[in-house]
């Protein structure tokens, strides 16, 4: 089996990229949270890897990397709503910002 792929999706949001390859996915009961605020991320793993005998040992490293990415995301107000890791790289996916903002027209000129 190749490297373990784990996705972390911010609670209350939808995945922004395709979930890890697999016929079925398992949402783990364990969540990762930011220690500085109350943001939490749900974890998604391909079913075959989640029910593996060695999942607890194999997932320890990727879980640490995702936790570190979530901690670093606190500095930008957790704009990243979807992280994914497989191996030694953590990919982050950010929603496109809303460009439809109203200009300030209520100012009075004196």
C-alpha cells in the first residue's frame, strides 16, 4: 500500500477539492482543533486505509502535520477550510473570496 492520505475539513464547510481516492470514505470520530480558538476539523480517510491493522501507527505522522498546519492557519483566521496530506506534504485549499462588496457611500462630506 502507498502512503496514507488524510483530509481535514473545517467543521461546517464542504470539501473544496476531491476527497482522497477510494470507493468509500470514513469520517473519523477524532477531530483536530486549534488550541488558540474553537475551530475544529473533521478527518476523512479512504475506508481501506482506515480499517487497516496498522492505521494507528501509520496515521500518527500525518496527523501531527495536519495539526501543525491548523495551528499555523490561526494567524490568517482559518481561511483554509480543507487540508490534505499524503506523505510529507500538506496541501491547503482556500475558498475564493467574495468580490461583491458594497462601496461605502454613506459618508458625509463637510
